[in-house]
């Protein structure tokens, strides 16, 4: 018979798998702590929006508290780097040891498969130009798309320059990679001039073996998960996912379970921890693995979450850039927040408590906001009395 797991236990398992049961450092945050978080999450998703801070910096902060962002930057640069950029859930920072696991995706992209359809069509029509850009990288790298004379885009997909298209195609195909970021712009070079030699010397895994390992990593990162959760973590194909799950069940790595309130099959990772309590207090990025699969967020936390960046302002329900607030093992609130760097102010435009949020939510959220303000090196915190939690939060901030 399948083991039955309560919803509360599933939440604790999921949060422990993501590192929220680990102790928060009492001293300086080091590479050792970064490695520990990465061993839980397996990736840091990247995104261009910087309303608060770039998305890839936030998961470390959520799990470790204030840390120097230069720590993460340093881990993603140089020949001794710990991280490289590639497509996983979306564009992500990944452990360099994952590079052989994703070579199959690079090889597919090199054939014009598995990438954005528009980019694949462009690549088929511009193969010779792509080779010209590749030769430029060989000769001039590290180099950014904007460094190419006469190839200035206008922003957005349709405003990409021809050079930008070629760089992106080559990046998908693994023929170039990110040497470092200049601001948020990728500066590209050849993998053999960027990645550690031991990584490049490792053979690419056959697609079936790679999927088997990627699903195992996804299962470890989830603790307990549905098929959709496991497939989504690295955006794998349905048949590859199903086969890998079946193999991992046969090996005893995945244990079929029934989770209270879930109407779909689920699997428990064999080595998942089931803590009695989770003592988390953290703001989460919209791109944190705890919430980036929106149906999973609803399944675990009864938390309906959508990004409203592209929603017209008058139609937004909660705000432009909304961060969930995790307290214990529940998401108890959400805030529309912006780091106004020219004014040195962290601005909370609105704050909303979730149903059944505990009485201490406003006080604990204020603590977290002050900690975030300090981490971002902002001078002030400004809270508007908007949203059902706004007035209480404003009164506390002013007292």
C-alpha cells in the first residue's frame, strides 16, 4: 500500500528539501554555505527584472540571511568557478558538475531542436552568419553581443540584433558560454576558455542516463513531488520524465505516496528529511524553486500566485513585483515591494495577509523587511498602508 502523508508533513518535507531546515549561519556566509544551499536547490533561476534584486541572488538570502552578493558573483566567474549558466528550468546558474548532464540539450539545440521556435527558424536561415559570429568569439572573446559594431538591437525579442540572435543560438548549442556578466548582459567566450578542464574532460552522458540523473536531482530538491513537479524542474519531455520516474521507482529511489488533498500520484524521495518543525522566516523571490511551479505552490501552501509584471497596472490584484513571505511552514503574506536605490529606500507599496495568517505576521514581516533593507544597503524603509496587512505594518514601522 502507498504511504499516506499529511499535507503539513508534505510542506515540511518540501521546505527541508529546499534547505529551510538547515541552520542559518551565525557568522560570515562562506562558499561552504553556498555549496550547501546549491546541494539542496540544484539551481538558481535568473531573470532580468531587478525591482528588488536580481532573482538569482535571492534564494541564498532567503535560506542564509544577509550575505555578500560578491560571493555568488565569484562562484560564477573564473576557471575555478562553481557555477555556469545554461537553460534548465529557465536560464539558470547551475553547478559546473551538471554540465555533462545537459550536453544532450546543447546537442539538440545545435540541430535546431528544443530551443525557442523563432530562434530555431532564424538559425536555419542564417547558418553562415552564426559561424561568422562564432569565429569572432574565438578571436575576440570574452565579448558581448553589444560589442559587435553595426549590430545594435532595440530591446525585446523582436528588437534583438542579428548578432544577438547568433550569440543566443550559439549559447543554446553550448558552443559558447557566459564568461561573466557586465551588469546583467552576458559576456561570452568559448567553453574551453571558461569552464574548469575537469568538467570539459568529462564525457557527455547519453540522453537516457542524463534524464535519469536530472529527475533524481529534481526529486531530491522537491522531497515529495508529482510528475508535473519533477518534469518542470529541468523542463524535460513527457516520455523522458515518465521513463526516469519508473526507473527510479524500480531502484527504490522514489517511493509512491499519497498526499492529503492531492488528486495526483506523488513520490517521496528516499532520503528526504521529515522535520517536526520548520523555523523559517523568509521573503521569497517569484523565481524561487519553492514557488516557481505555481500549481505546486497551490498544492502545498494553498497559495495562488501569479506574476503581474506584464498586467496593466489598473488590473493588478497585488502589485508589480510581489514577494511571498514564508513563516514557519506556511506562506502567510505577500508584499508588493521595490528597492528605490536612487532614494536609498525599500518601498513596500502594499502588504496582504493570507487567510489564517497568525497574529504575529505583521511583526515578523517587519523584522524581515528591516533585515532586507540592511542587506540591500538602503537607508530607509517606507511602508504604505495599502492591502489588508498594510495598516498594521505601517503602524508598526512608524512606532
